[in-house]
C-alpha cells in the first residue's frame, strides 16, 4: 500500500499524498505465486518483494510500480478482489467517519511499515482502503498506474455524498479532490486531473437492486485482444467487451483465475471516462 502524486517530494523517492485521492490499488489473493504467474502471463508484469514481508509484493510494468499484491491470511475469509486505496491524513479519523455513517470498517486501522491502513466497505458493500503515510510516485492516469478507477453502485449520488464526507472531497481547503456531476455520473478530479468516476442510478432514479456495488480498476494495455486470449489461456475468463466512446478504443472486463475482476482498455484516459457503463456480469 503506497503511492499518489504530489508536487512536494519528501525524500527517498516518496511524496506527500494528496488527501482523499486514490493512492494505490491492491489485489488480495489466496495464492500469491499463482497470482504473479497469471498477471505476468496476461499483462506482462514483473514483481519485487514488498517492504512488508514475504506475503506482499509490488507489480512492475517497465520497472515502474503498477499495483500491490498480497497473500490472504488463512484466518481471513475476505474475497479475492482488486481494491483501491485512498490517501488520508488520519486513518483513525476516517475510520470513525465511516462507522458514523453506517458503513463498515473490516480491518484496522493497523500499522504497516511507516504508515497506517484500514480496509472498509461503504453502505452498499463496495470495498475500499485508506492509507495514512508517505507514498510513491504513482497517480491514476499517469505512467504505469491504472488509467482509471470506477465505482459501479446502485445510487451514484448517494455514494458520492458518502465518499465526499469521509474524504473531504469538494472541500474549500486547497489540495483536495474536486467533484462534479456530469452525464448521470460523479467525476472526481485531483488538481483538474480525472482520477475516478461514480456510476449508478441517476438523480431521482430508483436504485438498481440487482447491482453488486464494487470498485473497478482499469489498466491500459496495447492490445485488448491479446490480453483476452492470454487471460483465457491462463485460467481466467472474459466477462464482457465493449467499444470506447467515439469508436477509438475498446475495453474488456476480465475475471482472473481466482475470480477477481479488472478491466483492460487500449483507449486514452479522457476517452475511458466518457464511455457508458456496461451492464455485465462483472458489475452485478
């Protein structure tokens, strides 16, 4: 759990995180070595051991950090899933805000290395993490980081209010994240740069009772077709495919060998967020 980008370097290659901004994505797996093999075959990633021990590793693309992976403890029955983490000033304060608003803190806050982390679920069950501490040079839409984060949920407006309250989105204080409502989706920007979208029922629309709320991570790839073929060959599956808005790209929702969902796209970031959400089995 590391990473987000800010203009003020702290030393050792680390940066001061932007409060409320996505700062890392992490996969919890029941078999870390098998997960490394799958993502090496499908996305071409390489791995190095994380600073938190043998059960943690960092995925690299061209030598640059992409994401984290960890072995699920036998004592925990958590789902195998990709989870976004958000930078916070105080993990304890944010955990208290989560509970106060009727949501769940499943793990922590706990000390991890030089920082503190917690794993939570919003009121509809979408899982996310918070990280208090220094971060690496990593920011959604830049370099090797995911191109986009997307929350698919039953009621986008209600979800946006929840996250805005716990992360101080749209605050008058400088340096935080801005939120706008555009085309029935909530768009989150960090210093005018798109980092996430919240999609679901629009204003005054009834929430979809069949939707299984979750955060989706979009990785950019050169060849969506090749990734789909490699995923199937490695024991995964393709849940859905769709063109990106404007016909200048494509995306696919992939299920890995353990059932964790992620999205790949060959489109530029500004095109990704404009596309309509696909009603597929991965979002239900």
